[in-house]
C-alpha cells in the first residue's frame, strides 16, 4: 500500500492510500481473521472471486490503517453505517483519541482509502477504460448546471469527483446526482462544487491519476466555523453564465 501524492493545495491532514490487488489470489487468512462477522458475510455475498478479494483486502487494510491511527487493535474496531451505507468509527466510552473520518472505494485492481482526523472525506476510484460508459451516462448524472457549464473536464473525472463529493456528504449516490454539480474552476486537478446554483466553498475536491489505468478523486469538507483550505478556487457564490 502506498500513499498517494495529492495535488498542491490539499491539506496536510488529508491522506489517500492506494492498494493494488491481485484479483486471482486466494483470500488471505490474515485478512479474513480481522474482519467482523458482518463484514465476512457481506464479502461472501459476492459471487465473483475478484469482488470478494476487493471486499476482504479493502476492509482489512482499512482496519489496519485505522489501528495505526487510533491505537485500537484492528480486529476490535467497530463501525456504524448511516442510512446510505457510509461507515464511521464507533468510539469506546473511555476512548481518548479523536474521531477520524474515512472512506473506501475499489474498482479494477485498486482499493483507495481516504482519511482525515478533522474533516468528512469521500473517495472514489474507477477504471479509465470505462470513460466511454461515463460519457454515455451523461443524461443520467449530469446536472443542468453542468450542462450549462459545458465541457472542460473528462467524463470519468467528473464521475469520480461527483461520487467522492456525495460520499463525503454521506448521501445516496443515485438520489443526488442532479443536486450537486462539479465544474472546472481553472485550477489543475481541482473542481468547484455547487449545490443547485450555490457554490459550496466548504467542499474541496481533487482529481488525480492512481496509475495509467485508474483515476481517483477525493473530497473533504470543512468542519463548521473552520476557515477554508488554502488554494481554493476563486469564485462567486452563484455561478453565472454569459447569455
């Protein structure tokens, strides 16, 4: 597992880790042993071996990474999912560590893990070969604002960016694709995020290459009353277009 070098402007406390996978390898017993019964059942619901590898390796790696951050055994960590399936760490009653936000995504031969000690995060990874699929789904996931803004961003980049935003917000992907928009903002590897026509200056999203075959995106959200991260794209609160 390697730490992804994020673009300039990303906060120091934001971490993204990339885990390459051997999708033909047997399930590792040391990974299986630290999963909860619920995670084991969820993994075995997949019919394809490759999907089971992604589920088991991804969740076990998340547990080990969290163990290194909070000092609790990976096997003993407990999670709670919101109504849309986004997990959060359940803190023991006598815990002294601060809650840590995290998110996980997997596609192709990679798992991406994102975490931050003081900001909600979302992450997504997709295979580049699905670019045509993302472009064909434009009618499904493009908002009216994104259509008005035009191109300027690859379809797959927009897809992973929007998924990472919705995951950071803890929302259902299908229900909010038209509510939130990601548009180019003039900064390399950066997009601006809008809810309807209102700029969300507290939401920060970066797109990056995982490798030649995978593209990823990560989003973090400012906690309440916290200044915006440096390097945010300049913008008015409302997006306007020339007529």
